[in-house]
C-alpha cells in the first residue's frame, strides 16, 4: 500500500467525508479486533483497537468541529498505515483500511439549513 497516494486521496475528501471515512475505519478496526482476539480472549488486540478508536474518534470530532489544532491528515494516515513491529496490529489496520477504501462513497453535498 502506497501511503503517499492514500494521503492524497484523503486530502481530496471534504471534511464531512473525512470524518465519515475515519468513523468507518473505526468500526472496521473493532471488527478486526474481534476476529484476531477470537476464542483465546487475548487482551492485546482489544487494547490496541481501543487506543486507535480513541484517536480516530477524537480526530473525527476535531474535523467536524473544524478545530484548527487537529493533527494534519497525513499524520493520522501515517499512524494508521505505517509499518509496525506488532504485525498483528499492522494487519488489523490494513485489513480495516482496505475494506473501507473499497466500499467508501463520497457524498459531495452541501446542506443549507433555514435557506430561503
């Protein structure tokens, strides 16, 4: 997976689509953690998924609230897609990211409230 091309793809999305994309990844990471943890009830995949979920939900909130102090898009994508020592965690993230990427549709819409 080419991280730079993924950063460029993500940069082209609207803010609402960026938040939607991150929240979909968050859901898929939770699914991956359940698959990896399996019957063994190992805590490590769940702890990792919880940590990533916290970061992605915070980033999504910052996107939606237009927080100027949020991390740059490339920082977040590198956090998700960079190589890791823990190959199980790396696979979890890559699998989740691929599933979202293949099914994601951008809805480039503008909603005006109380427009007359």
